[in-house]
C-alpha cells in the first residue's frame, strides 16, 4: 500500500505525538511551527499512576486567604482516588519535548520552525499549502494542531462561524522564582472581581504562577490576542495590583518572565473535525478547555487514533478521516 505524506501545523503536544505514531508506520510527516523553536511556556499537568523522572511531586491543593492562612486543604489521595490534584505532575512542555526528542532525528519526520500556513488549496490528488516563508508544498493530508485559535481551522472551514464557546474566564501563565516559603501544596487565592492567583512550585527550582479572571462581560480583555505580550502583561498588572496575598511578588515575577502566555478559557465545538484532506487535531478541533484537566489527554489519544487511521487506510484519506470522526 502506498503511504501518504502528512503536514502537521503546530508543534505543541498533539503535533509531535501524531508524528511519532505516524513515523512508526513509516509515514513521512512535516511539522510546521510558527515559533522559532519549541515553545517554553509550561503548565503543570496532573498525572495518575506511576511517576516519571521529570514529574513534580505535589501534596495537594490549599485554598488560602490574603495572609496565606489555609482556609481548606485537599491532600492527594494516596489510594489513587479522585482529588483536586494528583500526587504526580508533569509540565506540559516536557511532554511536547519528549515527543520532539523522539522524532527530530527520524528520517520520516521533518521540523520547520519560524514558518506557518497562510493558504490551503485542494488540487486533484493532493492538497497544496502556501507557507509564509517556505512557498508552496504538496501533501496528501494536512492536520491542524495549532491550538484553540487554529489558523488551519479558519483557512479550511471558512463557512464555520467561530466555534469557540467562551467560559467567561481569562488566564495568564508564567514562571516566577521559587521562594523558601512555597510549600509542596499548590496554593489558590481568590479575591474580589472574580480574580484568582494559583501558585504551584515545581521540581526545577521555580514556581508556576497562574492569574485568572472570571467575569462576564469583561470588556477590558476582549481582543487580548491582538495585543503584544508587554501589553497583555500591563493588563494583568492593572487588574491584579490591588489583589492582595502574593500579588506584588507574582506581578514582579511576571514583568521579568520570558514564558508569559495568556489565553481565553473556552471550549471548541465542531460538528465535523475534517473537511476534504484537512483534519483538526487536539485543541484545534475539540478543546475541552484548560480547566477541564483533559486537554493533553485528548490531544495525545486523538493523535494516536488519527495516526492509526491514516496508517490503516493509506492514501484513502476519506476513509481515514471519516472513521476518525465517527470513532471519537
């Protein structure tokens, strides 16, 4: 059976994971990533079961008041039962790097950083993509793994109105220096105006900071994606300067943070994840939202299923992508 060629837009978790599984089937894959390198932004993801060498250890979650006094604590259940947090966590970027390191030296996988897809045209037995810097190239299948705001989705599904379902929350993530008083509990502080600060120390000598605002409407942050990182930081500074607890320390750290990332918390709901030779993968097609705790799991399982269907059906993309939609 002839094997297809696949372009994946996005080198987060879903893209490299899919390339890994496709490579095992001998299918050549090109991954296009807009950033000049693998992204540094990390969020901690809870794992359950056996630990990994790069995992973080977390004793539980504590809700605290403005003095840092715990109001309620929810320790990890050692029996593996459901709890607010897991006793083992891993940074999301580490998972992406695991798949990246496992694929970057393979002959079946090509990484192209600092470029992105600006046009998609199906022509005969191939799909032609236009790259901003790399010109035109042809593939058999294009997979959009470029996040909840997917440009691949906008290019291929032009008839679909915005499929994002807002959950009326915005979040900013970044790394700040670890402090001796940071516990092995994640600490969550909530205050007026729907504002929250979550601190989660990791095992790399840093503390992962999360700033969240939950409010509807929130005109101050509408159109945040059109702002520069510095402008987004300024918005957070204005909103959290009087928040109390560790706000000053967090905002000082945010000012120096190189891994700052901001997003609207939303779900992506599509009636179909494929159109012609284009398929959506991970958050681009079925974002459960960061607060679901299932985004990375959905991305990796989706990558495994998609790779399996492409490997099974070869150049018959209609069967491969149709079966993916039905099974998921």
